[in-house]
């Protein structure tokens, strides 16, 4: 979680050039994880490599919603006239993307529902991961439309640098625009190329091996106590 927070802070600083905006996304991380732990406690799920793995997988998607909402808030603030109140613009930004972010996270939650139908060893192995990822994503969806807008009112303050004045954004847009123009001019060729790339993966996938559980180099040693004759 510390590493994720540092990455989120770096992304917000590099692309938005606003340090306090990073706090909006960072503060949602521990709260979302606590919501997942609350669900684990309610269902009696212990902390293990699979259950904690589900939370680790969900962290990225949880932060995505907050970052998208922050970026949209910055765009609304950029359009404000000098002296115009910032609060209504932040609320409008949250209302604009809030429903989409909420339901997009719920779609990810629904995508893990088939995992709950697994039985036997597979079910015992993957159900804790599915539960904790579901709890974390559901918590992130709730936080994206409740806590995140409030935090934006608290932290999205001070001078907001427009996107067109960020050198990194300018460079990325300079690279992206010719690419998007090209693929839109030749949509048929783009779709055929995508299908060809998909087809090219068939051979390497067919060459992959399979096993139920990989060998884990955990550094465990076999210890067998030995006693000498006559010793106690």
C-alpha cells in the first residue's frame, strides 16, 4: 500500500503538477482496504496469500476512479473565470463522472462472480481472492461517489496549472494525436491488425505448459531432530 501511494503521488505530481490532489487518491486506499478487512471478518476469511492477493489486485482499480475524478475536477477548474467560486465546479465534475466510475467498478465486481461457482480445490483456492477483491472493489465504488468528492473540496485548492502548460502532457499529446488520426482514417485495417495480433498469440499459448500449483521457492528447510543413543 505504501508503494501504491508513492506511485499515485508521483503520477498526480507529474501529470497534474499539484501535490495536494494526490492526497485525495492516497487517503482512499487505506479506507478501501479496511472495508475489505471488515468483509473478511464478517465471513470469517483469514489473511493468507490468496485473500491478500485479491486486495493487492484491487488497489490499482480503486485508485483509478479517484484519479479520473481528480483529473476531471482539474479540467473544470481550468475553465473557471478569475474570481469564480471553485466549489460548484468541483461538485459538477464529481456529478459528471461519478455515476460512470461507480458502475464501472461494479462491472469489475460482477466479472468475478463466476469464481464463486468453482468447487473442490479450485474453489477453496480462489474464493478467498474473489471475496476480498469484491469487497475492495465494492468499497472503492462507494468511496468514489462519497468520500472522493468531499476530499476534492478539501484538497483541490491553490493554483491549478492547465494541461496545455505541462511539458509532459504536451509531448504525449503530440505523440498520441497522429496515431489516433491514422487509426480513425483506416478503421478496417486497424481491426484486421488487431485480429492478426490476436491470432498470432495462438501458437505461443499452445506451447505453454500447465500445472495445478507452481513450485514456490519459500526458503523452507526440512528439520528433523536427531538424538544420540542414551540421550534424553
